């Protein structure tokens, strides 16, 4: 009798074990949370924006507002920007990463980052002589003066953000009349080209300064061939790279050239790009035309039409009759 009862009990135990193995568990998978947020110029932003959340397997989630939280299954998820966002802004990126993994009961955050539309611009301000404003179209000087130009420039966008800008400035010189040929000496003092206020950034404000003569880069101390009156125009230019702060108006000053008569190898004009060398006394006449251009480095510019500026021509008479 006891043996029979034992056999029955053993059969029940085996059946229970088999049921435990064969019947699926009813315990639910612990879910997790995805938060989607947005920033504008680095500050939190809320509003309408279209985006998708796509799992490694399964259906994507489409939504149209931030901030928002979603309860999802664990695994790998990818967030993608579709359209919309702050007015007058453009989509920058998703941080910390567009694809992230979340474990059961965990939480991850996708942040869609936007910046205001960037616009680099420049406009001509004035000719100057030794730094003093000159508004007349005619200018008479004697040797030892420095001819310079002022432009105003800016980069609109997210206030106080730093942006990299490449700039090129040109000076077209037409030698009209004179008693003899003239020459151009390259000085390229770094202080010849400056901005006010002084730019601030993570790197030195002016990253480079490279002058050219008729489109060919030239080194400090380079001397041109004699340039005859009535010949083709002389084109001087200088390329510079800067780190500028957005939403500031900068005054860009360029000391293009000093004027020397009967020069010695080292003219006495500090802080200019070039030196105009007059080998003898007389009256020398020139027409000057100044241009400038700015370009954002690897970034979006919403209005490239204002990236170029041209100043009015200046008729220059150098009275070198009496000597230096």
C-alpha cells in the first residue's frame, strides 16, 4: 500500500516539474524609458518638431513635439530628425548619440540641437589716411603717409557663440601717371590688419595672414618688378582666418601700404602690408579700389549675397616734388 502511494506521489512531482518547464512564464518584461528633448543655442527649447524613434527590430515611433517621454522595450534605438523646430533656426545634431541602447528598467535621452540661422556679412565703411577718416573721392598726400581702409563685418546667429571665418581683402591699384616706375615691397606686419573689438575665442583671434601680389602669395621682404605708368592694374590681396563671436559688429582696419620716396631696404612704416616705393621726386597719380569678402568655415550661411563688399574708387595724388 505504501509503495503504491509513493509511486503516485512521485508521478505528481514529475508532472509538476514538467508543467513548470513546458508552460511559459507569465512574468512581463520590464520596460524602459526614452526622453526626447531639444535645445536652441544651447538652451532648453520646447515646441513642434517631427522626429522618429526606430528600434533594432519592430515598428518605429513617430512624434511631433518635445520634450516627451516614451515607454519602450529594451534594446537599441535610433532617433532621427525629420522636419520642423524653432522658427529661424536650423537642425545641428543629436546628442549624446543618434543611436543608443537601453536596458530593462533603464532610461536614455536624445537631445535635438538647433542653432539660429547664421549670416556672415561685410560692408565698406571708409578710406582712411594714417587712421583718420577720408570721405572725399580725391586725396593728395606726400611720402610717409599710410593708406588704409575700414570695413564693418558681423556674423549673426546664436549670441556669444564662436565661429570660424575666412576672409580675403583686395586692393586694386591703377598707376596712371608719374615720372618713373614704382615698386611694391611686401612688409606683412601682423598688426597691419586688425578688428575692433578684439575678437575672443578658444584660439588666438587671428589664425593666419597671407599676402599676395597679382594672385601669387608672397613673403615678407619680396620686391616687385618696376611697374610703369599706364600699365595693367596691380592687384594686392591678403587672406586671413579668424575666430569671431556671433552677434557683434566688428570694424576691420587694413593698413594697405605706406609711401616711401628714395627708399632704403627697410622703410620706416610700421604696421602695414605693403610699401609703395617711389624711386624719385615728382607727381604720381593712382586710382585705388578696395574689396573684401567673408566666408564661414564648413558652416551654413543663409545669405551669401552680403558676403562681398566694394568701396568707392579713390583718386590718389602723391606729391613727392619736395622730397620726403
